[in-house]
């Protein structure tokens, strides 16, 4: 991240797939796990892992209640060594029909389907699924021509589904958006709506269930869907008022945006800020993006 250069590691063994999920296990730090997705002819249902120091993707034998092959290009909801899977894509705009919650334990390579109570979300794909402590939040998604704007939560301690009454600047019903968690708030960007892709960012407070539409003092990235978004720390030893100048010096810069909220932090010494990075995606006209956009997150 500090050299602004892409690298293509010489790793073998990855089965062709797209629109899959990936997560990292806390029990085996550095290991990268992938599940689901699709290739040109069919959906994938396999699990693969890349262990630290290895140059080869492994396809371990998994057991238990294995979910059907599906696309699952959503924010990967993992807690500890476990990946939680709900919904996913069956074919074209149609989701898989089952409403079960699947749990993959990377420590023992076992899939389980826990008993749940409450009313789960309707079948969908393209939704986001974010873990906050022991809770899983599910937002949006689509089924056929129907787009969802609802928010559901399930506590993995009680395994009870609950639809949440939200308030504030509720985003449009959308699918194929990105999400991340920071300071107990879920940030979403972009996605596909009934009228096309959008370029807005919203913040959802998981404690008071309020949506806030984020405002920026610079242009947002182009409207897109099926992109990725992540957090990373940016180490600095300067006034935040100089941070924008430093970012302006990045070679081959595509998009660099600083959150307007940073204004209140100017002139304060800071050794690190948290940056949100958005990469790639596509529009509905067939254009694929390979740009990177960054904004700083503040409390």
C-alpha cells in the first residue's frame, strides 16, 4: 500500500471462479480461504485455502451439511475461524431458494446448519453480510427483478433472526454493493438499484440503527457494482491538514478523496488514520473498472 504498486504472486491451484467469498481465519493467521463463486459453465461450491508461506492453493476435503454451489460475492461475514453463509446466486438474477444459515468451521473443515428462530430474510443474492461482535447483519440484495432495502440481524449466540426497524437516510434498495465495518458502524458504497448503479456511501450505526448519507468535499468514484472495499491504516507523522498534499503526490493516482469530516481534525497530530479503499467493479454498460479510490474515516 505504501509503494502504490500491484504485484501478481506466482500462486498455483486456484480453481477459476468469480463472485466468490473470501475470509481470513484467526486460528491460522495469514491463511486465506475462499468459497463459492462461479466459472463460465457452472457455480462453484468448493472451499480452497492458501496457507502462509505456501505458493499453492489447497482444496481440503470438507464434511457436514455442505451448501449447494452458489455465487456469494458479498462481504464475508466471519467470526473467529467460522464463515457464515446466507443466500447467494443460483443463475442469472435468481437466488438459491433455501433460507438456511450455513457455518463453515475452518478449524475442523466442517459445515453445519444451526437451528434458528425468528423469520429469516427472503432468498436473495448480492446482499451484504457483516459480522459485528457476535451478530450478523444482512442488508439489501435482490431476487429476480426485486431489490431489497431491509436490514436483518441474527445473534450467533441465540441464533434468532430479527428484522430491524431502521431510521435516518435509508439508502435505496440495492444489490451488489460493498460494505465494511469500522467503529461499530457499517459503511456501504455503490451497488445496483432499479434505476442503475449508484455512487453514494451510507453509514449504518449498529447501536442506534440509524442510516447517515456520507457527504464529501470532492467527487465520488464512478457509480459501480460488484466492486471491493476494505480498510487499511495509513501511518503519518504530520498535521492532517497536510495529508491531502501527501496523497496528491501518489504516482498514477486515479481517485483520492478525503472525508469532509477530516476538517475537524486538521492541525491535530496523528500517527495513523484509517482509510477506506474502493477497487474495481463495473457499470451496466459493460465497462470494467480497475481504479482505486480512497477516503479517510473519522469518528
